[in-house]
């Protein structure tokens, strides 16, 4: 069964980048993944002065609007780094918040799909033909968390056997 997510109030709304789960990356606090992601578009660009405004935005919707302004110049390498930027933020979100980490792990091996009707890159789009990169990142983070947990259990077992 495929698990679709999109709106915060729907089941699995915590998978949305707009969910109210803060992250801290390189010593900087971000209210949501969306705040962080939108700000990263401008690192090192001529419009980098927008970053503090995005970070201070009261809502993720406001952060998104600031980051999507077409008159601003994005960093030159944005198309190359936007997926790793999102991977970093999503990983941090689920490692920071144990409650939603458990929700992610509870999805088993189900396919996760951002059911955005308008986003064909991060989501599936209205025709379900999008690339679903956010869903793929979530499934990758889920797998990485499992591997980390297995290593932790193995390490603990080895320590007990030495004792």
C-alpha cells in the first residue's frame, strides 16, 4: 500500500516540510525544514541578504514565499545541491524528534509519496507522474535510521559480551 502525505492535518502530515518540527544545522536553529530549504537557495548568491528574513519568517508559508520570489538570484549550484540540502534537513528533522521518527519507521517498507497536486519534482503532481523526490528522501532516511539502529544494537551486544 502506498502512503500519501501532503497537508499537515492529514495522516502522516509530519512528513511535510511545513510540519512544526524545528531543526538545528551547523549551530543554526530553523523553525521548519521549509525555512532551512528556502534559505539555502541563496547561500553565496548576490541575494544572500534574504537568508535572515527567511529564517525569521513566522510561518513556513511565508518562508516559502520569500524563497520562491522569481526576482531573486539563486546560488549558482542550486540544481546540483537542492537534493542533498533536502536530505540533510529531513535527516536532521527525524533524528531530532523521536515521536515522528517512530511514525516514519512505522511505515515499514511502504512507498511514501508527497501528494502535491502542483509539485512534479518533490511530489507526484496532479497526474501522479511527478518525480516524488521528497518521498524518496523520506524512504532513504527511514532505511538509514534502521541501519543506524541495527548498528547500535550490534554495538551494545558486543559490549555486553565483553563485560
